C-alpha cells in the first residue's frame, strides 16, 4: 500500500548524464535478493565507490551538501534498460522522492509510480536550467501538476490522471485490480477458446 | 466498413477487459505469465501478505536462468553457486511454484533455459497472445505476433493475483526493412543499425512492428533477435506478423495446439496482420542493403558502426566519456582493437542458428591465445541439438568453453564475469558500463563477428575471415 503524497520540497541532486540505465542505478550483482528493502546503499554503487572500493567523494550522492535531498535532476532517458523494480526500490530507499528529467523510460516510470517515486518530465531546456541551480529549493506539487522554483517559475508537467490519483490518495493498484474481479471473470468466460496454454 | 487496424491494435483490442478512460488505464488480460527467480519473489510475497493465491497458476510458467551456474554440478551433485543468495533465489522460486501448483522448468529438466528461449521452443509462445514477464527482453516473444512486454515485480504480483495489468494504450511505430542482407550480415546487425538510427529512446512509448521484405525472409530465430532488442530502442514491445515461417516453427513444438486444433489456430493466426490502410503513429524505412556487420563503440546499444568503420568523433561530453571508458579513440578503426573476452550467448543470440554460425567460424580454427571465449547455449534443447551436430566438440577443439544454459555473462549475476578493464565482444544486448561486471567494457556484435574476433584476437570483420582458409 502506498502512502499518499502531494508536495515534495527539496533541493536537487544533479546527475546530468543522459541515458542513465538501470544497471547504473543498481548493478545486477545486487539483485540476488528476495526482498525489496535495504537496497539504498547500493544505489549507483559503481559511481559511489571507485574500483578499489573507496568512496568517491566527488560523486553527487556522496557530497555532504546533497545529504537528505529528495529530488533527482537527471539527464534525458533516465531509467532505460532492465525492468528491475530494484531500481526504484534502491532510489526510494536512498531517500529520493522524485526524478526530474526530459524523458523517463517506460518500464522504469511504471515501476517508480508503484513505489511513490514521482517521475516529473519537463522540457530539456527547463531541466538544463534547473541543473544550473541545484541549491534552489524546488517544490513539486502533484495535485497541481507543476514544479515551482523559488523565483516564482512554474513548470507544468504531465501526469496520467490515474497515476495522480494513486499518488494523492495512496491508492493501491493491486486493490483496484482485485476489485475488478467480476469483469475479469466475465472476460475469461467469454474468451476461453482463444487461450491455448497447456 | 470497419476501420483498418494494425497488428498491435488487434492484439490490444482482444485483451481489453475494461476499456481505458481519461481517469483510468485499461484493465488488460494476460494469456501467459513467465516468471524467473530474480524478479518474482517480491510478487509472491505481496500476495502472501494479502492472503491471496495466484488466480491462474495454469497460465503461469517458471524457469531458472539468471542466477544459475553455467558450470556443471560437482561429484556430490552440488551446483557451483556463486553465492548463497543465488541458491536462495532458486529455492524460493521452487517453493513458490510448489505451493501454488505452477509448472516449473527446473534445473535438471530437459526443457529448462533462458525464459525467452524456452517459451518459444515449447510452443507456449503463440500468435495473438499477450505475454508478460518480469524481464525487459520479454519483447522477444513479439516475433510470433504476440504482444509481449516486460514488467516490474509489483506488476508480477498484479498478474499473479488477477491475471491482469493496468495499461495505457501505447503508440505504434512501423519499421519497414526492405532489401537483401549482405554476406555476413544478420538480424543482430540489422537491429543494432536500427537502434543507432532511431536512438535508444526512439521507441519510447511505442510498440514497434517490424515489417518489410527483409523481415519476411528472416527465420524465427532472426525475428526473435530483432524483437529482443526492441527494448534497447526504448520500445514497449516489438512485433512481427505471423506467417508460414511462424506456423512451421509452431508445428514442431509440443505445447502448441495439435492436429485439427492446430489447423484451426493457424486460420485464426492468419488474421493477425496489419490491415491495408491501417495507420501507424510513426514510420521509419530502412534499406537492408546498406547494413554492414555491426559493433558498438559506446556504453549504450545505440552506438553501432560498421565493423569496417572508424570510431566517430564524440558528439558531446557524454560520448567522450563513453569512449574513454571503452578505451577507444575517435578516428581509429574499430577492427583491430584487442579483445580479452568473447561471449556468445544471451536471449538475443543463443539459439541453434547462432551456435551454427559460431561453429562455422571456429571449425578448423583456434581461438586467439589472448582471448577467453565462452559459448553458452540458451536452453537445454539448444545444447542438446547443438551437441547432436558436434558443435560442442568444435567449440572445445577451438579452445573455447562450452557451458550449461543460462543468462551467464549477459547480466553477470551468476559469477560469469568480465574482469575490470577487460574488453569483451558479446552477442548479448547491453553494453552499459559494468553490465558484464564492474569496470567491464562491452562491444555488442553478432555471433559471426564475435567468433571472428575470438579467432583474430582483435575486433574482426567476419567477411574478411571468411575469405581466409580454415586450417
Ligand atoms: S539473457 Fe540477458 S537479457 Fe536475456 S533474460 Fe537473461 S539476463 Fe535478461
């Protein structure tokens, strides 16, 4: 069950590179788990630590001034690659609540929404300008569908109506589907002959 | 008159349980749910926490592939798991399947293998179906004219519980490929070329239908390679309309309808083509005659060039960074780059035709002493059929390793790793930084190019090697 979320207020962590893939977000060697918690320490593992195992102090998420920030400003096509939900699990466990990018990959977006991680898609130029001022406190308003900056700019972002309701009301998608049991039953009865799985 | 529909439209319409509205996505029915050990445990846990059982265990099929060793069991029958967590995942899936009556193609089963290889082999994958798996390369099954896509673990739970997903209708993209492929050029080269053209995000939000004379002339194996990598262009799914090639494949599978039922099914399957005049949201044309054997120079699959070309000047800082990571230099010919590892395998290129391609190159030749080469068949069936043709002996005689089926070095979860800094030519689908192990550098290529590079010890053009006589 998701908890309801409406306003996210934070300064941003910037990862400006385009095409940050899910192997970057959480490398496959951390997928050998049967639970969904505790993955935050492995988020961006191969950027956080150097090859010799030492912490890279230059990496954005390791910098002390970025501690506690919950908005990630990322380059275009964030979350491409694998369908691993471990990616949003790792990000939310690391304290992130929203990803702002000019494009978010399809499966990652669906996975993110199921975990209360808000994908905020804005024009590339807007994302670039926000990246210049990571110390501005941003305000993401889910009900209004806009991201606001301290100097009064308001950037509207599109969010599927259902996704918005789920975020605002903490609607549980599985509960919603389970409530459609009668429709599913009817479908199964009327389409029986087209299914061949044996 | 009814409106002409695309293949995708037909597949979509047939699976809508509750239509989408502005306020809510469609409730979409799933005919076949494939599960594996890595992305399913959390889905089962979700059901258990709500006290519900899977709705259609009969439509759910399980296999073990990602975490499993590709080395055989020891004398005591113990498999060499790379870490205890991998074994725990395997055991968890077994328990979950047993508890809920789900068929599992377990270790030791003659039908086990990479999930996207075994379902088509068994004939579980059929035209007209909707198929999902907690795995992005589920797009592979689209080669049969099934709407197949990857989902996350929460969605695995949704499908287990309700056999449905909440889905917004994606857009359609037609990629029409025409013309005859040149010598040494195959489906992998075609799809790398396509991704380079449209970009790794070119398919985002879309389902791709691959069309045209080149696609029609392709075997099922090649069509699977094509659809497999649709996800690398960001697409929701890839599709090829079913035809006689598809039906011929299915007629040899144990789980497709048999006898009269098969004939009736073929009749239905024939209707699954895009109608004349149906509109796609986007269209792209590709001239197959211009495609050369492809290799990638960067750290995403959209960086293919012809193997006879030079590494391009970086267009931006990200490309410069990628080239630095890869240890490649702009302006240098990519052929001739020293290679440490060659990996033949993964759901992209691990089927019998791929094994034959590799054996054709390796027969009478030796893998270069610098190179470690792993050949990993995609399934027990591929392994069996390849061994019946003596391919394992050719591979071993050339100095390469012939392994047990599984994902292996494609995702490097099972201990099969490329060492930091090593350069691998791989027939898999992702060359992301660290995909094949921390610090590993990956060039994506076809089985022919991979095998030619293994022999040469450097990135090599399979067309050139073909000209040199085997010993
Ligand atoms: S072979 Fe690679 S891409 Fe295919 S299912 Fe396994 S890990 Fe995924």
